[in-house]
């Protein structure tokens, strides 16, 4: 076998092509967009390169056939916030061959050790946690939502055999939009609407920077105390994220909550784009865009994807969670366009949010896991601490 670092256009194309070989014949697999994957490894598009570094490899067998790929990265802002300095590995794809998989893992491990790392998490992303994050272990047999990892069942055995352990579990939920919400939820919503100082509004793309700023404010307050190795979002990053979503935003699916004019909560949902991207095979070139627009016009997108939900700590347990959900519910019922909702992953370290989602009647659709491999076999492994 021959492992090669990706350093030119040819090897970059091969890196993108490998999943199409691994999942050939799998009707549930939907290719990630090539441009989304490439953006992760582009220093001009990924701000993590300002303080960190990343690389990737492809693997071929003796016949020169592509059989695997992997990436490794050090996020300089969080790598040294753990008990053991921890890097990351991701974008792993491989045939069902232990020797091939271990060669890929070993290559990542050696690269990370050269940079002072004592552990690696994977499969994760060199960027946001809502994309390319986690190993699928339950929920095979159904198409994944946009940007969620999808894997064959045998990947779990390869990770476990190498010595990866579960750092935390990730649950993705599903619910029909016509589900009856608990009466208590409606009461909380009505009570909050009658409380002076609160109001809720949907995003308006004509004022995108204002909502990006509000999002950043809530995000930094809500996640700052709750999550290990948290890094504050900058205004530049917030604006960039919202502008990237602008072409696919359905304004009424994004709800913000305010108290005395200050942003205190949000619920960010998008149309579930994989219901459209499944027709483009990962390539959003001219023909891909035509296919995307055609199937969107045909109404093929009938699912909402709940990407992120946040309430600043001092406003939690006041009914804001209920109000955001009810605001969205009213829109969905009135428009009668979306038939189901998928809620992006919630870590098992966040039991409070799990209780909220399950109280609404949502059911687990997928389970993924974030794994950690300690390079020192004698070191004590610890799970992600519980928050909230």
C-alpha cells in the first residue's frame, strides 16, 4: 500500500473521489458537496489556519487503486485546553481492511505527535461542530441530513480495534411537523408573550448583519460557560456564516428572542438541503445548480433541519425554549409546506437539552460518537464532562 499526502490538484480530486468508490451502490449515501469539503482545507476560507494547521492523505493498494483517505489537524485555539494536548482526525473513508485503516490512523497519529499532541479525537472537523463531526453507529438505512457524516457499520469495528474510545455520543432527532405539542409548552408560550419586555421575530435577509451580530452575542454567552474548550465567535465569522446561508435561507424558519431589546435566544433552522443535493452527486457546478433549482422548484424539500438552538444562561428555564418552538410551529402549520423536522446532534453531555427535545415528542433518528485515542496506553481515559 502507498499513502500520499494531498499537495496538488490531482491528489485533491482523488481525495474527493474516494467516498464515491466506498459507497457505490449504497442508495442512502448522499455525497458531501466537493466545495464544502475543499473549504475546510483552504487557508483563505477556513480561519482555523490562523492558529492551527491541517493536512490530508490518500491511500492506494499495490494495483494503484484508491482504497482510503484521512485528514489530521491541530486547532491551535483548543488543542492545549484538554488534559492531554489533543489534535483531530477526520474525513476518514476506507475499504473494510484493518491493515489499511490502521495505516491511515498511524499516519495521523505520527503527524500529530510531531506537533506535540498526546491524543486525537475523531472523526471530527477542522471547523464547526455541526458539520462533518462524529462516527455514525446507529441509524444506518436512511439518508443523512446535510453536512452530517454517514458511514458503513464496519467503521465502528475499525475504530474500536485501533483503540479509540467513545468521548461522547451525539443524538440526531426527528419529529413530524404535525406532532401535538404538550399543553404545558403552549401555556409557557402564552405566559411569556404576556410578560412585558419579551418579543420574538424572524430573520430578515435585508438586515443580515444585525442578526449575525445578535447570533454572535447569544452564542458567546450561551456556549461560553457550558462547553469545554470554548472559543468565542467573532463578528467576522458570524457574518461569514450568515452570508454563506443566505442563498438557502427560509426567513421564517429562523427565530430570535429578545428581552428589553437585547438578544437572548435563537433557533436556527434551514430547509433540509440533502433532499435536493442528493441529485447533484456532490458537484454544484452549472449542471448541479440547475438540478438543485429544479428540484427545489418541484417542492422536493419537505423537511426542516434544526441546526442550532441557544438561550443565554440567565434566561434559561423561563420558557424561552418553548416560545421559540411554538413560534416556529405556528409558521410551519400555517404554510403547510414542511412535513418533518430533523434536529441536529445533541451531545449526551447535555442532558438538559435532550430532555427538552424528547419532551416535545422527537425521536432519535441517528446516533454518532466522537471518539478519542490516547497515545499513552497507560493514561486514564475520561469522558466529556456533563454540562448544565
